[in-house]
């Protein structure tokens, strides 16, 4: 992707459990990554999205993680984004 371009990805997920799913925290590995996630409960059978925006001001290869903590049985997962930023 080009330097200073818009870089975002949507992680779509579904609550396959029997109880409402609550995302307690969504924490990026650096300030260059900004997540946006649903603050309310996701009801059983429903889908939702975590949108992650990456700041493309630095040229080079990147590999960043976003840690998601929820009330699910597997209560902690890591999402990964990776790519390369080049000069326009």
C-alpha cells in the first residue's frame, strides 16, 4: 500500500455461543494501529465487526497484532495484520 494511504481491514466474527458475547478490550500492539469494535453485547447467532486502521506514514514491512479479550470460554485471541508500505 502507498505511504499515507487509507489502510483498514474488517475482521467479521459471529457469536456461536448461547450467551451474549462482550468484547472487554481490544488492544493494538502499537500506536500505529487503531481498532474500532462493538461496545455492547453481541447476541447469540449475530455477527459483528472489528475494524482496524493502520497508519501508513512509515515505509517498510509491518506485522502487528491486536489482542481481543472477551467473556467467551476462549477469552483471549490475537488478530494479525501484515503488509508493506511503499513510497507513492
